[in-house]
C-alpha cells in the first residue's frame, strides 16, 4: 500500500518534506533520512546542505549513537548553565554541519 503525503519528495538517499513538522524556533529538522523544512526556507541552499550533513551523520553513527552524541552534548551544555540556543550552537554535530554547509560544491 502506497502512502502519499503532500510535500514529501525523494531525493536519492533522503526525503525532503516541505511543510512537515519542525520544532518551534527552528527552520528545519532532520530525523534519519527525512529532512523536514518550513516552506519559507525550502529554497535555502545552505540550510539544505546543513541538513544533508545531518543525514550523513545519522547514517554513519546510527540512531542510538547519533542521539547519544547529540543529546548528550546538548544536555552537558545546559547543565553548565547555558541557555537553549547557546547549548545548541555548541553541539559538535551542529558545528560540523554548519561548517560543512559553508564549503563550496555541496551536493543536493
């Protein structure tokens, strides 16, 4: 049985869901091979490249390790007294995604 959801498209090794669920204050979120983006940022190439790095991270680390690394780093920074956005910006997986998204010649 095929399931059709408006705004979801397959792109090689990942899915893009334009208008899918995104946490408050965020423009996009990646869970495994699914990138969910708010409609107003759907054309933002740098954001897409950032999220594609997360797709690769999920794939290389696996679900358990990705979540342990990501949430562990976030939790450590919160416990050290940093607010949400400061803790988020210090997550190594986010730093890597931000850095790699700025490199030229990124696939989409």
